[in-house]
């Protein structure tokens, strides 16, 4: 090999790890920056620095509407379950004699109507 070519080859071999390190730090910094933006709720930006927002088409809007109604139904059902649980807790923690009295009063109330 010619001596000039050998010098260029050695220069490239010597500088290659530094170039790789600079590229790795640059890519790592970009990934970290994107992660921070996503984590903190900032919109992502394109290569021109303009924010990229998700596109909403009719299918996505319909899905959001369905999920919103399902969420409302589940919240209502959860409220009903909480009320029932409060009644069960009251029955379990009340004195047994009081519970027996309430049951007897209900039984007498039905017998009087029949």
C-alpha cells in the first residue's frame, strides 16, 4: 500500500471511535429529549420544528364518543355498587338485635298488608 493511503487509513481508524461516540451521544440526546417531551405532555415536533398533533378522523371521534359513554355508564354502576356495599357494611356492623328487630318489623308490615 502507498504511504499516503496508509496515513489516511490510519487517520480514519484513529478518528472512527470519536465519530461513533459523537453520533451515539447525539442520538441518545434526541431520544432522551423526545422521552422528556412525551413524559411532560409537550407535543412532538417535526424536522421543521412545527408541533405534530394526532389527526382525528371520524373513526377516532366515534371511538372517543363510545369510550366516553362507556366511562359514564361504568361510573354510574360503580356508584350503585358503593351504595350497596355501604348497606352491607351497615348490616354487618350493626348490632344483631337491631337487625332482628328491623327484619321482624318488615315481616309484620307485610303480614299486615296481606
